[in-house]
C-alpha cells in the first residue's frame, strides 16, 4: 500500500512537493491544504488535487470565490500517514499539537527553527537518522546546497574548516512585496545562521558563514573556501562531485557565466516550472591547491529541497533503508540524471 501523504501549505515549496509525491509509486498524495484562496488553488483543482483549508472562516472565503474544498485540515489529517508542512517560516511549528493530536508524522522545512524537530535532514549526509522518526526538519535551500557539495569532501578527503559567503537573492521571482531593492544588504548578525544550520546535519564540519542580499530573484550564489585535512587537487574534487547525486557541473567556457545562464539551462531541461533540483557548481570556478579549495555554486531556492522531502518521507515511513536507492528512485522520477558511477 502506498504511503498516504498530505501537504499543508501550497506555495512555492508545497506545490512542488505535492507534484513530486504524485509521481512516486510508493506514495499517494491524498490532499493539500492552504489557508487563503489564491490563484494557485484553482490551478490545483484544475489538476485534480483534493483541496482542504484550515478552518471554517477560511472555508467561507473559498466559497465566496466559488472554490470547492473537500473539508478542513483535521479531516485531511485523519486520512494520511504523514504530512509535509510547507507553510511559511515559523508557522509550521504552531501546527505541531495538531499533527500530534491526529497521530501523523510530520516533515518541516528549513524556515522553522532547528529545535522544531529532533532531526535535521539531508538525503546523502544523514538519511538513516530520520529512519522511523515522527518529526523531521528538511534543512533550507542554502543549507541543502552546502550539504551536497561539502559532504563528499568531508567523507573522502576531510575538512579542517569552511568559510562560506552567501550572495542571496532578495526575494523569490513571484514576490512583489520584498523587492526590487537597489542595494546590497549585508546580514549583520555574524556568523549567519547557515553555518550552525549545516552543523545540525554535519556537526563535525567547522564552518563560518557570511551573507549579503542582492537585487536578484532567481538564485543564490555561494563562494566557498575550504581548508582540507590533506592535500588534494581540482581534479580529485571534481571527480568526487561527479560521483555524487544532485550536483550539476557547469562551465563558464560553455557560456554559463552567471546565475542567469544557469536558470536558462534549467528552462532548456524542460522540467515543470523550469526547476533546477541540482546544485550548479562551476568546474572552471573550482580550484584546489595544497590543502586549500575554493569554489562557486548556485542554488535554485524554489526547488532544490524538493527531492530531499521525498527521501525524508521514505526514511520516516521506513520504505527504503538504503539512502542511495531512495535517492536514485526519487531522482529517476523527477528527471534528475544519476551521478557518474
């Protein structure tokens, strides 16, 4: 029997997770829930997704717009094994008593505080930590990006320390409330939360992080310096990444010289919503010398955590014990090429 899944919060991440669940052969999307009757609701109804809302007050707002909902969130939770909470940051934690009261497992997103759930999750780095757990938090888009490139290095070469400088998009492409801004805005609280967040998954990597927000919406860019535990080479590092999942090696020599071209590549991949689930890493922006490594990577903040949510469901529901097999299954369903063997 497929695991029965609900998605609470049908926005940037929620709609992508719902679509990803729908193409798994060991999962079933039972319904999605949203508080307000935005255009996305009609889009979901047109696609045949059973829709629910949070309470009677909001149900009336849906009815006023002629949008039919199946019921309220508690009714949806009665039908499922696990809920993926994709509500706005800091909202998900308020639903914990509701999820516990209905006896369903719950996945939260990186916008929640790390203490929201006992486990923070990345598919490659700590898949088995989520095995059978009731509540797990999938780390943020930026932390997922850091995990994907740093974990293979940590595992096979060793890391003494990391300095990660994040050049962050100011808002998502759809968001007209936060931007545009004509400024470069430093995050003045140092270190930023990204390093400590990485340590919730990989506690043995010493990392410091800084960040600035810039007037762009399409991706984050990371500039990373790593002190390795032994001497390495650019070729060894790139070989590690080519054999690791959910990384896409790109090159300025091929015309991908910025995040604009990286997202143009994503469009040409012809995926739904032009999503780039992989982390884009520049081959010719990677350099290792002695025990030092420098590289650039780009993160599509709207989609890179989606495959992680699918693997997290599989681990929590004990569907597949081998992380590599779960990752391969998820990636095949989403059109993500496998790593080089």
